[in-house]
């Protein structure tokens, strides 16, 4: 089942998402939900991403089920990465999800 966003694009609503909403459960327990934890502007952990799209010292772009996540800043460094989690340090100036 799909719903239309304001910009006219379709958004897919999956069965687990519908069940979570019906049962009033937090969606963060599901694997497909993007989760970002930030400590100040120097450290961020991103979980449930789908891969690195671009990596530069001043910006990092990631793929996710929510869209493309763009992190901008200075001296950005990937400290640790595994299949679905990234640890990024640096002077983080902004985060944008498109």
C-alpha cells in the first residue's frame, strides 16, 4: 500500500511499519528505521543505513530507507563501520535527509 507525499512521490508503507503503528510500538526496534545518535557536534552514530554513497572530508552521503542522508562539516572521519552502523567524528555542521 502506498501513500502520496506532499511532493507527489509515493512512499511505501510496509507491513511491519503498519503493525508498529497499530500496536503503538516504537518503530526504532525495526531494522528498516534509520537511527542517529549525536553527541554535541563532534560525534554521530548512524544505524540501519544501506551504504556509503559519497565520502569527503567535508561531507558524507549515506543511503537509507528514509532517503539520502547528507552529513556536512569539517574534518569528518569514519572511525568505525560495520554492515549497518557507522561512527563518524569531526566538526559536524549539518544533517540533511533528502
